[in-house]
């Protein structure tokens, strides 16, 4: 699955990217982060970034297809 993820995902992704891939809104992704379901770190400007490996683990843990295909979003 890691090879599939590398094809469409940089080292870090935004909450918008995660939201688009999972078919949810940014607020839902922020809730996942707040509840500890999706590891993320906060930039100085307040935006979050998610490591690609953490996102891959999240997709696997919650059975979300890695090949679902989403366009890159901003977050």
C-alpha cells in the first residue's frame, strides 16, 4: 500500500487533502486530529500537516481505500 500512496502523496499532506480523499469536510479532519485518531502537527501559521506515513496508517486502520484518488487540497 505504501507504493500506491507515494504516487499521489508528498511527505506531508494538508487537512484539505485528507478531507478530499476521505470525502469529508475539513472540520471532520480537525476533529480526528483533536481526538488523536489522526496524528498531525501544527505549523506556526496554525495550519496542520499530516505525515504521509501517518495518513497511510489512518487509511489502513479505518479501511479507507488508498487508491480512492483525490485532488490535492489546501488546508
